[in-house]
């Protein structure tokens, strides 16, 4: 490629010596845009001026510089009074109305603010008043829906800085290099340096729409300047120093080697004649062929610009390194991550420690080896001191034309995913802890009725050690066939009806014990309404069931007790009424003056006996109440059982007349082994119990006898 361009350079040189020696190119330039185009000591200088002078040397034509602002220069170009305009930014309007050369430089625009301003990033200027000089940026800001402030368009960039000093604007958007130069030149100490990077714009030469031949010639000339290294020397001259004050005299490019080659080519005059014919043929190309070439160049440029814009908008990092270990492409995301401009990384050598952020580049693109790798996880601390996690892949590919091997490094930002995974794992661990702390059996299955897991209580029930052993299994793999079939039918009914199900049944626990479980199963339904599984909770209600049984028994017993009480009260009313009637009746008879003294004595004795019976009945009722209220006191004392039985027999015999049971005899038996049988108990309560039993026996016995007593069995006294 370099040889072809060199050959073309010589041919153009020969053509220019014949046809362009007396030709003057009229170029419109500005005089107030340092370090690109400006006046110093009444002389036009700058990067663009030097590039035009070098093009003049290549094609051997003279240049006449026409000074003015952008609008005046474009009017002169429209009226064909000048041939081209330097320093035209790439925009839709320019592309529609003019032919634009390939971009030959870029202007970085920055946001200049006062020292006391809180603006720290481009989006912070949206609500403020902003002063700017570039019409393209002015139109871009006007079309920005997020911008809510005011815009002031100035004729010069110095006026924009003065707006900040006067308080007429909170920020100014101008060229970064021009701003630094003006701040130092005019000593604007109240404005921050360096500025906040805002946007980079490429610029080109602008031609009339019908001047395609000059466009092609200038494009070829720019390519020649790049291939011969002239462009790099001019660029180093203007942008390799601190600021334009240190600019030295323009370097004169020496072309004598090319003239020597031209002399050699002159010896081959016939070749020159042929090239001359080719050149004339090139000039005669019709407009259609030229348009095809121009459209191809435009499409290529637009594609490159679109590709770079897409890469810059990606949230992931992108980097290309060639075989010379030089970085040839980088996206804005990586530059923002490191905290530098893309231009500070481009064309630098991998592993160069002088590069800001070189340690990050070494982590992303290790230089110890050129081996390819995939999904290599790296952790970085960005410019805001935030941890960022990327999965980096480095791939080696070959360019289609040159077959040069290059390394493409792509890093996928996994920071948010890692963060969400950590949160998810934390929530999952918390949920597992909560589920495992519940004593109930908890299990869940998928739509194929395969277990997806369960809590520790369920694992203990199934005699499994972990969820790993249960996941993917069915009931038939864990339980006996008859039980598994019962579970399967129940689960299928639940999946079909989509309604919660409640079950109660006895199961066999891990230790063989019988357990009554109350189970609730509900379907799991996804966001589109499909049943994708079920979850079940089984609670051990064995104790509750036992308590329920005890309550039922107590209820039956209480009901029986109520019936007995009712019967007792009915009998009691009769027992009370009999002595009361006797007392009342004989008391009335005592008032009769006609009764004898013997009768009066008999009546008094009967009243006394009836009162005694009534008192005994009341005592029995009180004792019964104390028994039910659990207020009976037992006095444990040692007494002679034989003597108690004898005394009880005598008392029964004394009361036989009262109960009218003369035909029934009362007999007793006592142990004959000894005169005394000493036992320790409550003598009164034992006697009371035996007395009640004997009286009941007499009440319901019509003939023969009632026997009671005690005997010794196995060293125990049995009544």
C-alpha cells in the first residue's frame, strides 16, 4: 500500500509540475480557533494551516487563505468564490449540502465551569444556562429532551469563557485545547482546568457538490500525508507540547528523495505518457462513476462511525490489540471504567506502566502470554472506587485483507448479576433456615410428581440424609407400594382440580411409631396460570388426637356423672322428705293436749331419731361435696381394725329399728390370728365407707343376712 501511494505521489507530482504550477487554491479559514486555525503576530498558523501547506507541497499549487467566520465562508463557497472551507464538522446538514473529505482530525469539546461550581459530569448541566460557540453542538443540545436550561450561542470561544466570569452562564462548552490556551493567555484563574469531557467531533474539508475532482485529489493527498509520516509530524508539533506558546517554526519537509525518483521516472518517459493518458482518462470519468466511489467512501465512513458508536454504547468493555502489542481500538465503557479518555489508550503499547490505568489493562489483557481464554472472571475497582466484575474473553482472529492477526478482548459486565446472585443465595439460605426450623414436614414436587426438595423434618421422616438424595425421586422410590400409590392418586387429583387439599391419616415414623398427620397440599401456579408442581405441609397431631380422645372420655364421664347426680338428687329428695315428714308430723301431735305422757315420750324419741337420720344425711351430702371439690382431708393414724369392725357392728345393730330390717341379720368376721390388727389409715373414712355399704345392703336385702368383715392376704388386710 505504501509503495502504491508513493508511486501515486510521484505521478501527482509530475502532473502538478505541468498543470498546477500556476494554479492558486482558495481556502476559507478562521482566525480565532487555536491551535487549529488562528493568528499569531499577524500570521495565520495552526494545525489545519500546516496540513494545507503540506498538501500544497504535494500537489505544487499555491494557496490563498480567505479569512472569515463560518457563515461568511460558506456563502463564499456557495458562490464559487473559494474552492474549499477548512474545519467543517461532520453533520447531517454539511453532508446534504456539501462534499466532505475524509476526516483529518478531531476536536475534543469540554465543559468549562467556575471553581465554585458543583457540576461534575455532563448530565449535570441540563438545568443550567450554557454558553457555546459551535452551532452543531448548539443544535444537538436543543434537540436533547433532557436539557431544560438556556443556551447562548456566541461568535467566539473567548466570549463563552467571559460569560462564565461575568455570571451570564453557569457553564461553557468549547474546544478543550482552545479553552486551555485562552485561560492561560488571558489569566482566567476563576475557571476550572482541566474541563469535564463532553463530546468529540471529527472535522473535514468542505467542497461544492459539483467539485468531485478536487475532493478526490484532497482525499488522496491526505492519505499520502499519513503514509509518508508527514501527518504524524504535524500532529506531534501541535498536540505533543503543553500548549501553543511552545510552538516552534514550521518544520520544512524535505522531498529531495522524491525528486530523485522523479528524475529516474523521467528516463522512462513512455511510462509517464501512459500515466498521463490514464490521468486524462480519470478526469473524463462520468459523474455516475464518481458518485459510486464517493458513495462507497461515505458508506464506509458511516459504517465505521456507526460501529464505533455501537461499541461505545455497550455496557461491556471492548479492546483490540495488534501483533505489535498496540491497542488499535477501545470503546468508551473501558475508558470510563479506567477514568481516562479513549485517545489516551489508543496506539499505546500493552504493558506500558506509564499509561494511566495500565494495571487494569494488564488484568483485562494479561501480557505474560498471548493464549486465548474464555469467560475469565476478573474483579476491578473503577474510578468511583466501586467493585466491578467482568467475564473476559480474548480471541485471536485474522483480518480479511491483510491477514494480520489481532486480539479481540471482550468483557461482559457481570457486576449486577453477581450482586443479585449473592442476594438470591442469601435469601435462599434464609428461607432454608426458616423451613428447616419448622417441625412440620414440608415437601415440594414438580409437575411430574418428582420431589424437588424438603425440610429436615421431612428428610428424617423419609430416612434420607439430604436433599441431594431426594431430588428427582418419586413416592414409589421412597415409600411402600401401597402408600406410594395412595400419595400418587391424591397428588394427581390435586393437579387436575387445582384446588388445595386437606388430609388426615396415620403414618409410620422413622422409629416405627404410629403418628397421625394433618396434611395440607396446594398447587404451585406460574405467572401464566400453569400448574408446575405442588407443595405440602404435614403436621403431627397425634397428641392433639389423644387429648381429643381424653376430652371425649371426660365428656362421657361427665354426662354419666350428671345422670348419677340427677338420680342421687331424686333419691335424696325422698330420703330428706321421710325424716322431715316424721319430724313435722310428730311435732304437730305433741301439741295435742289429749295425748298421754307415754305417747309424748315416744313421739319425742321418734322426732329425735328422725333428726339424727336427717343430720347423718346432711353429713353425707357435705362429704360428697367435699369429695367432688377435692377438699376431703385424710388423717393417717394407726388403729385396730378388729375393734373398728366390732364397734361398727354394734352401731348397725342399734340402728336396725330405724331402717325396719329386723328380718335380716348382720354378721361380721375378723382375723383370728391375733387380738389386734393394726393398720395405718383414716379410721373415720374407712368406717364411713363400710357403714354406707352395709346400710345400702340392708336397704335392698329382704331376707337372710348381710355379712362384712376383713381377712389377711399376703400381709395385706382385705375388707
